C-alpha cells in the first residue's frame, strides 16, 4: 500500500479515509488482524500517535475492534462495511457531479458523458480479459 497525503488536510482524517477504503475494497478482510500501530505508522511515514488517533476513530465507528493482548481486527459486520462502501461511492459521485456542474455541463450532458465513459471502460475491460485469457 502506498500512502498518499494531501498537505492541506489533517493526516489522521486521510488515514481514516484510506483505511476505510482498504476495508471496503477487500484489501483488509472482515475479521483480519491489522498490523501494529507502530508498523502501520512506519509504513505510512507518520507519527504513531497520529496512526493511533485514526485507528481509535475507526473503532468508535465500529469498523475496527480490539481484542486485549491480540491486537486490532476488522469488523465482521458485512452490512456496516457495505454501508460505508456505498457512502464512499456517493461522496465521490457528488464531488464529480459538483465539478462537472461547475464546468457548465447540463444534466443531460453529464448523463451522456457518464454513459459513454462507462461503456468505453467496459469495452476496455473486456479487451483486457480477452488479451490475458481471463
């Protein structure tokens, strides 16, 4: 995992967001044990206290839980993970739509652009599968 940070936003909130994405994308599986705070902080290049703050927030949200003397684990609550995944998608879509509206696109133009782009991506994906034999 390559951690990327925007210097204009608090690092701990970016860590929260990136770990949520790792959970909702399946990089960290439900019930999986996370690396130690120190290891995660070192990998991300941040202070362990910053990582601890982010992980504590994720525990408060219910995405992580701690087993005394064993470490932190990803929740097994699939419904919560799916809800957060849906929220992440909606946030990204809202931001994209906000930007397109600022560029002056109409509703119809946005729908056409999305449909065309999705179709193009699906065709590229099909081409990739035929090339690799998957």
